[in-house]
C-alpha cells in the first residue's frame, strides 16, 4: 500500500456488482484509491451483523457450509473488518423512493404536484408521510451513532424508466408516475433531503443518485440500465 | 274460560329471557347476546361510519381480514399513526367522525348535490379548516379554495364508497349537535372548538329528538339503497359517554338521554325494516354484569378489552374466524386511540 492511498470498503448486496464493473474500468485512473469489495446476495447480506470491532460477518451459528462456500467464492473470504478502512460505502441500501410512487402516482400534493388526480394530499399530510418513509432509512442498531471510518450510504438507484413496458403490478405506480411526472423530481429531492437528515443523525453521509441520471419522473434513465447482476451463482468474483 | 290452570306466557321461555341468567353468568358477556339477522362473511363488502367508537369497529374488521371498503386509502407502507392522524384508515372514506344521523344525511345530500352546507370553511390562526370534518387536517390548509378543492375530491370518493358497500355498519354516537340557524347545516364540532368562532346569532345548539333521529335514519337508508339496492344496515350505539353537554342537563343525564334516544331509534329501525340489524355493543360494554370493567379510567371511554370482547361476539355470531385475540392485543394500544373531536371539548371545559 502506497503512502497517501485511501483504503475504501464497498459492502452490500448484488448491487455492488455494477460498482465493481465500473471500478475495473476506472481503477487505472485512480491509483490512490485502494478499493475492497465485499458482497453477498440480499438474503445472506441480511444475516450479516456488525460486531463491536466492526467485523462484518454472518454469526457462526447461522453460517452453514453452503453459505460459507458462496461467500468465499464471491469475496475470497467470509467476513470483513471495516476498522482497517478509511472509508466504508454501503451500497444497495433499501431506498424509500422505490415505494414512494405508490403514494404520489394517483395523488396530487398541495403546492408540489398538479395532475388532475382524483385524490389530493395536503402538504402537512405529505410531509408526515415523507418523514415516516425517510425514517425507514435509519440503519440497524450497530450502524447507528457511527464512530468508525467515514461511512457513506448509497441507496438503490431509482427504478429504470424501462419499467413503463413492464406488466408487473409492482411497477404500475412507477409507470403511472412516468405518465404524469409533474413534481416528481422535486418530491424525490425532498425525500432524500429527509433521508439525509435521518442518516446525518447517525453520522452517516448519504450518497445521492446524480440528478442527471434521472428522468423527469425521477426514474433512472434507460441508458443506464445494464441488467440485473446476481451474486447467487458466486460470480462475479469481487 | 277453560278449567286448566293459568299458564304464564313466560313459562317455557329460554334461559336468556330471564335476568337470572345474567346474575348467574359471572363476568363476561353472554354468548347469545347477539343473533344476526343476516349473514356477514369476510367477502361481504362492508362500509363504516359513525362516532369515535366506530373507528374501533372498523379497525377490528380490517384486522380480521374482512373486506372493508376504503375509497381514500393510504398505501400500506404508510404507518398507522401517520395515516390515522390525517383521517385515513378510519372509515370507508375520509369523512371523519359522524356523530349524528343528521350529519350523515347531510353528507349524502351533499354528495347528491341536493344540499350545500353553510359556512363550510372555518378559520383558526390563519389556517383554513373543512368545517364538516375539521380533524382530518389537524393543521388546516393554506387557503379556503384549497379546502373547497379537497372537499370536492373527497365527496367524489365518498360517493364511490357509498355505492360499493353491501353492508353499512353505522355507529350512532350523539344526539347533540351545533347547527347553522338559517340553513340547518349540522357540524361535527361546536364552532370555536377546533376552528371557527361561536356566534350565538349564527349557530345554535340542537338536541335531536327520537322522531328526528328516526326520520334521518329512514332517509339515510333510502339514499344508500338508491345507490346500492339490497344494501343492508347494522346499527350500533356507541357506549362512550358524552364529553360535555350544552343541554343544560347534568352530563350524566344528557348522556342517558342521547343513548336512550339512539338505542330506541335503532330498535325502531330494526322492527320496521327487515334489512336493518342492531348489534348490541352498547349493552355489552355497559352491562351490569361487566361491573364497569370495560370502562377506561375516566369512566367515559372504553378499554381495549371492551373492544376485543365486543368484536369477538360480532365475529363469533357471524362465524368469522380470526387469530388468537392475544395476537391483536399488542395493537390495541395508544396507536388505536380513536381520533375524537369531542375530546377537544375537555380542554374547553377546564
């Protein structure tokens, strides 16, 4: 490790595979960055806990041979000590924006959204809903009041605008928002302002999705869609 | 004249007909207190309205997996406390508490376009409130026009709710109300309680009589059946006592009057209309056999256990299975405290 190198840990679910792909391309231009990726499929990631020494791992009692093999194939290890890094980035954190279209797709909001919807939210009701959903971004106990290396949270990106062609019920609110996008970006920003405040209370910095990757409906522009990557097969190796 | 010995008409009646069955029962309501007049299943589309106690009934029906009509729903991921604070998930649309039959009759008239309420917008501290449902926006709105627009959309959703339900569960709460003298518009709260200002020249106290309540209930039934032929009604009377009375009577006497009128009216409706049933939530809670154990510390409201037992009798009578009541106990806490405009009266009574 060279003098002046920043040691960065990128941890998370399958969403970190795309970051790894990007890093492979970008790494030569950033010799001062030493990035370690540590990931697991969502189910296994959900089992991981952080102990007082900042060791991220699935507790031995819950770590079966199959999972151990899977983590080893992906990461070359089953645990990662975050204490030895300068920066930790948690990627693929659940984003309240994924659910938010259910709230606004069929509703207008006083002062924020006018589409002629059949229901209307007052600004006070909207703010209360927004605060409640932002609160869901507060991390699990051992990640709160963080005193370790600089910690960043990067939520899941917004749903791709290509969802408009999907027949899945899950994406209907997103598709409806794409049809009538008035106020969507402003509401998206207000939501992440609230998320930022929640995380700030825990000494965590929010990494927002860049505005120029979003559509007018605050969906991810289709050109950034590379397809889902799964870690379940043990590939790509991180 | 016959030579046989006189035979009392009470002879041979079932045990439930005699008070001794109550005295011998011990604590807890009787299993056969309620015999439904018609079937309600989980698939029955139920819509609800009424006073605060009706919120408990609606929530219990939802939790039991019953099909509750809700045309102003909030997505599931919005927490209960937030949704209910703004009038969501209380009833089948966001009309707030409906304390008197006249208030519901008025709402139905407004939906039909045959009635326009007087003084529909009240003011407090520069904020504007829907006078017909002032608690659904606790902070009020920015302009009177916004209140009107919210109400226009709400009425359309309420119209849809009243056209979808098969069974209407209506909890009768009060006979006392404040009305606009000239038009007769009735309000759920006294002017000056949540918003607005009381002007005795404009607003007056009114205590509805038995005849008025009956007339209103018949009108409600007719209006609802015009939208939804075959619609049936289940009437209940809230066991929650009045917070305050403006009748000049003692509040206990006023409570007794209100509940007696409402209970008698419900009974009268049941005897006159085969599609109207009465569910005795009032009797379950206020039963002498309960020895007051269903009453909360203030002796006015009811305990979660009361709601639990009341609804258990309802579900059992209709053969609606639900989980162990203990599973629900954790949810019958402060989160379930009904949103009651009349509680605000207490603040004014101090």
